[in-house]
DNA sequence: TGTACATCAGTGAACGCGCGTTCACTGATGTAC
DNA sequence: TGTACATCAGTGAACGCGCGTTCACTGATGTAC
C-alpha cells in the first residue's frame, strides 16, 4: 500500500489519460493529425466533451503528449536495439568493452519497422510541420537521445580531406553528446537520417504506388549504399 | 478580335480564377494547406463567400488545381533546365545530337531552388498525404513528365551484377517513357529522388534548425555522393 | 465503525465561431434583330 | 443605332454542422475525526 506513492485516484487518472491518447491515435490513423477532435474522442469513450478537460488542459497539450510519446517510443526502440546488440557481442566474443552495437543496418531496420507500424505516427513527427507548433525542450532532448544512439553506431574510419567534413567539424552543435566523434561519423549519421527519411516518407505517402517497384528493396539498397560510403564501418 | 477564341467574359473568368489561386497560395503559406478556407479567400478579395462557386465547383477542385499547378511548375523548371543545357551543348561543341543535358547536379539545384522558393508548395506535393485525397490521372501524367527528364539526365554506365538492379530491371512500370533505360540509370534516378527529398523535407520542416549545420552544404554533399554512386555519369 | 466534510470526475447547457454549401434574387454585361 | 432578351457575376440570408472551451452543478469517492 505504501509501496507506491500513487493513490488509487491517480492511477485511475493515468488510466483514462492513456485511453484518451489511444483513441486519439486511432482517430489520427483514420484522418490525420489535423482532424483530431476532443469532442469526437470523448464521444468515442462514452463520455461528454468537457470531461476531457479534467485530463488535458486543451487540444494542444494532447497533441504535444502524442508527439512526445512517439519520439519516446522510437528512441526506446533505438536504445533497446543498441542494448541487445551490446549484450550479444559481450556474450559471444571476448568482451573488450566497446565493440559491438547494433550497426547502421540494424538501426535502419528498427526505424523502418517503427515507421511502417504506424505511418501516421511517423508523419506526426517527421511529416509536414504543423504551422505555429513548436516542440517543447524536453522533446528536443529525446531527439538528442536518438541521435546519440545513431552516432554510436557510426564508428568512424578515414576522414575525407576537406569539403563537407570540414564544415561538419566546425558545426557540430547537434552532436553535443559526442564531442569527439570524427567528421566522417557525423556525415554518416546525417546521411542515414536524411536518406532513410527520404525513402520512407515517399513510401508512406504513397508516391511509389503504381510504380511497380518494391519499396522494401529500395530501402535496403539505400542501406547498402550507406555502407559503401566513405565513412562507413567495414 | 477573331484571333483568340476567348470572349472578354472568359478572359475575365480566367483572371478571377488566377486571383483566387493566388490568394489561396498566400493563405497556405501562412497556415498550411489544411487551413485553406473558401470564405476567407473571398473575404480577402472583397467579395462574398458563395461568389467563388462561380469559379470552382467546391473546395476540393481548388486544391486539386493548386496541386496541378505546383507539379506543372516543377516539371516546367526541369524541362527548361534540360532545354537550356541542350542548346548550350549544341552551340558550344560539335553537335552529335544526344550528348549534353542538365546533369544530375543541375537538376538537383533546380529542385532545391523550387522547394525553397515556396516551402508550402513543396509540402503540398511531397508532404504528409491528405487523407482521402487521390490525385486525378492528369496530375500523375505530369509526374511522369518530370520523371522522364530525370531519367534523361541519368545516362547510364556499368550495370551492377544483381541485387536491387535486377529487381528494377523487372519492375520498371514507372519508367514507361524510357523502356530501354539500363537498371543502373533507374537506380540512380530513384536515389536522386528519395535522397534529395530526404534532405529537403527535413530542412523545410525545420529539423536542422538549432543543429548548427548548413543545410545547403548537406544538400550539396548528397548531390556529390550521387555522382560517386555506381551508376552515375563520369 | 460511523458520521461530516472535502475532493474531484463527469454532465448538460451555453457561447461564439467559422466552415462548406444551397438558394432565390438583383443588376450589369453581352447578343440578336 | 436602338430596343428586347439572354447570360451570368455577385449578393445576402439561411441551413446544418462540428469545433474548442466556459460554467454552474450533481453525485460519487476518498479522508479525518
């Protein structure tokens, strides 16, 4: 009883909040994020519209919560993949402490699965920006967590003499968690991010339908090409 | 007077239609496509809401028209770039009939300029899909025109033995205008499309703000990497 | 264990808004003789 | 050149809708003595 600080009432509150978010996701899946309606959610839960204001200050707070959850779940998937790969390596070969990790191909698959699992969730995060919406700082922090795992997977080889690598070496604010990452690794992380987003968002938006090609194979080809870049691990 | 078939009244109609679309773009620029309102446009033009129904059957027809115009303008920009490069080559060196063309780097710059010129226009075409909206066939045809110019710029070198190229060789419905294009060229065209969309949409959506890097240089690096792909022209 | 009180979930009515769209109508612009 | 008619742009009122949000209130759940 004294184990958790959560009173029964608080537990109930959290339960209802979760159900609201669940219905919100269903609604987004059906008609996109812009059509999210508090009244509709309430009706679907068998209660009246204003009741939701006991749980969320307003519509914006609900949306922010959804965005946060989405980011969180992707970051967790990345972190879990890293942890799994780490323990695999440690168990199998001689553990020298820092080898292993999921690798870019592994993270790519995690990302794709996550995107396909719920395309609208992907678009809520990486889709057309909602005009006037700015993510609160704690969400930016989750994005940084995500980037950190990605940078870990970009163990870095030979640095290219100049050009873009130089620019990255001088503009690495975004890689704050890895102040010592070589430019080639930063470059690779960015390529991973932008290229896979390119394929995925085109696929999810349906731009390949009717083209007759298999998006999964295009995705894989892009992943392979990443490995062939200067700056990829062997 | 008998020179054009357009009566004065028809000319006026076209004029008003254009003005409606113009105001629509301004509105989209301010608040995104989902917030487009016929009544607001009418008010801005100094007329009453229902007046617009003389010019557009309904809201959907207006949006479709905007999407069509956006596609058309990008396709025209590609075609113009191709024509300009063609005539340059013909004038300069000995004209052997088929060399020249804008090159991938040239098209990439055209695409980027077009996207930056009006980000909301870009998102209207390549952004989060509007739920339930399906482009009419004539718009798909414009997309194909666009693809044709791109494939022309992908003059094709050594084909990779198997893997994704094989798949493309067998699934080339989308390259109908170029039935003889080698798989490596198809591959390159797809890479061009998806990668540049990746960088551009992240940039336009603001995902690089606060990262401290220069999106233009990342874009250029991606273009350069395209050239380094197996399948790019020398 | 029982009573008195405080907390809080949920309701129903209401406000004001803007939307897309229809309809009957006015008034100006064009056309035919 | 002048008159009679048809075309069509634009208006104003109206319909029905759903939205986010507020407010005063009821009734159940928890807490203190």
